[in-house]
C-alpha cells in the first residue's frame, strides 16, 4: 500500500491565510468561510479517495 501525501491547493492555502489576517468583524468573513469549508471538504474527499484507491 502506497501512502500519498496530498498537498493543499493554492486556493485553500490562500483562504486559510485570509481568514487569519482579516478582522473578526469583517463583513466578508462569512462568505470567505463558506468558500474555505467547500475547499476543505474537497481536500478531505480527495484524501479519502486516495486511501481507497491505494487499497486496490
């Protein structure tokens, strides 16, 4: 079984940095968090697929 380390995409890394740097009361935070959650779910899904395809 080969274990792969999947790197986060550039867009996911950018969103992580933006969330850390913006003020907590910034009106754009909810929209950015939605985008971040969508990207993070995709990243986690890719990791899960990698695990199962390595079992084949």
